[in-house]
């Protein structure tokens, strides 16, 4: 069973027109929709990257672990 990945939701948002126009121009997008979709993708990507960065220093590292030895088994 395949679920459509292109879910659309009609939404009314109060967005700063000047900011949206600047983002559209800087991003080279033709439409407000393309601009907002790209901005949301970048937002999600940055948040996910930040979550990964937060993990640094929290995972124990074993300097004696030999990944090549584990592959041979």
C-alpha cells in the first residue's frame, strides 16, 4: 500500500510580505509557495542537523574497537 507523500493542506498564514518577497528573490523562486516550501525544507534540515550536533560528546567511544575485525566474523 502506497501513501501519497504529497499531502496538501490549505493554510492561511500571516506572513511578513517584505520578508517573503526578499526570500523569494534571494532564493530565485517564482512563487510564494515554492519559497515557503523551500524555507520549510531548510528549517527541518537545520533542526535535524542541530539534533545530531547535540549528540557530540554524549556517545561513548571505545578506542580499542576494531570495526575491521568485526567484519571478518
